């Protein structure tokens, strides 16, 4: 009897031990899954997925955002876990194929407005984490809208030619001669952050060259210029401190400048959520790729005309701008950016400076700058001549090496649709 009791006791203890181990494993698995989902949410923020896959007044990640292009209008897709209209029936392999190859689960070709040329560098582990997060959001039943593209761009088979010319599938390859921090920054900037989509010039076919990476260009249909990240004449980050770059990325303002237009949206939706280590890593990488020196500007206007513009520009500046930006363009950073020595003012393209005078704007409201100071629009109160005059004055005063602009340039942007 005693031996039977011992046998039963041993069996019971073994069973309880097994049950406890199973519970621990289950709890550990749940913790691991929660950690992966949390990581995926962070990475989805880093990739700014919400910006394209959420339409104004629409449900988060349900798609339907109209994206005008020179080839027609594209509409973004539903990436909620709805089985019928979203990605609810996808596997992690399907999702990775979309990110890495730019193809749908059935092998169909994706238009390159989806930045798979950058996302191809995203690791499988990070792709799986993003997919795990997307599986947890509320499913939305919303059918994808058909694209409205001009002929012949509505023929998806043409994407094969585009891919041959402009897409190189592959993984991010760390530079062994650089630090881990630098490589982390490169991974975020070149891959998940897809910064090259705006900051690399786009040709007539909607593609770009690796040789021109991050050299800046006009953003199609948006009438904003994304400055070169490799030129100290444009973004000028090579001359900035790491702290100023991280402030710009995370807060939207710094002692060297502020972000407006499309970049303000990027900071608001994405970059303000990055942790300090990742923001610093991006800053380290961005500072390292800006190397060339500013070149003297060449005026596109006759000397007499530019002299008259600058005289008028000073009077407009003293009346409208000096109260915030200072009589000598010194500003009151970080809320009122300096104009003297500001590379973004001196770029060959004056598009952004003209748009700011015409339309005004605000930096994004961020955790680090929740109540941003804005600039009023002057499109109603200033004529084209006055806009050209004050922009020319700012671009050429206080040691700035920009070139004067014409009233015709101001008028073109006054008439252009806002994006």
C-alpha cells in the first residue's frame, strides 16, 4: 500500500511539474509574441506605413489614399487583417515577398510607388515583426480601389521593364569598415525609412540611379524640393552637429533649421516615435554622407533687375520678416529659424523658400515640440514682384550665396496646386 502511494505521489508530482513547465512555456511564448508585436509597431512607425495606407477621414491602414503621379493616380491598398479585402489571408512569407520582391502573393507586380526598392533591404526578422503587428490591428472591410493610370502605364507588364532598369533585389549589407551605429543608421535611412524616395532625383520613367542616391530633387506633383543629403549646399548636414540633426529628425526643429511640407509629415507620423539610439544612428549616417563644399551661386537675372529686386526685397523683409527672423537674419532658434547661413535658403532650387513665403506653414507638433511656432502666408498681401524680391534678398544677404529669382518663378508656384 505504501509503495503504491509512493508511486502515485511520484506520478502526480511529475504531472504537476509537466503542467508547470507547459504553463511557463506558454507564458514565455506569449511574452515573446508580445515583444515581437511591439517591435513590429515600432518598425511600422519607422517605415511610415500609416502615411500612405490611411486616407483622410479613413480607417487606419485601410488604404484608399489617392497618390497623384505624372502617370495618373494610384490608390493605396488595405493592409488591415481583413480576410476578404485586406491581408488577413496572407502568410508571413507572402508579406516578406511583397516587401522584398515587390510582388503580390500570387506573383503579381506592384507599382513602384510602394517603395519596395528600399524595403528590399529590410531584414526577414523585421518584416515578420511588422506583419505580426499588422495582424493585431482592427480588420476593415474595404475593397481596394482600381488605379486610374494613363495609357500605357495602366499595363502592369510594363513594370517588368522598370524593374530591369531600376530595381535591384537584395539585403542590406553592412559596411564592415564602419561602426555598428553607422550601419544601423544606414539600414534605417536606406531601407525602412526609404528616404531615397524623395531625396533622390526621379527621371521621366519614375526611376532613379544608385549613382544619384540622396542627391535631391523636386518631388513630382507636390511642388516641394527634397534637398540633397550629400551636398552641404543643400541639406548641409555635414556642417551640423549630431545633436542638431537628431533634434530636426525627432522634434522637427533645431537651432539650425526646421522642417515644413512633406518632411513635416514624415516627422509627425514617423520619426518622432523613434528611440534616441536610432535617431542618433540616422544622424551619424546622414552627417557622414554630406561631403562636398558649397559652390558660388550664379544669378539667372540681369544685374540691373536683380539690384532693383534686392532693394525692394529689403523693404519687404524689414516690414514683414525681421520681427521674427531678426534684422540680420539671425532668427530666434529653435522656434524662428535663422536665415543667415541657412543652406536650405541658398539651394539652386528656390521652390521651398518661395512656397514658405506664399503659403506659410508650421513645423509638426511633436513630443519634443508640442506647440510649434508657425509662419503666416503672404500670398494675399504680397505681389509676385514682392515675393521674388524678398526671397532674392534672403538668398543673397548676410553672406548667403543663393541666386536671385524672378517674379515668373514666384507666379508659377502661386498657381500650382498645393499637395
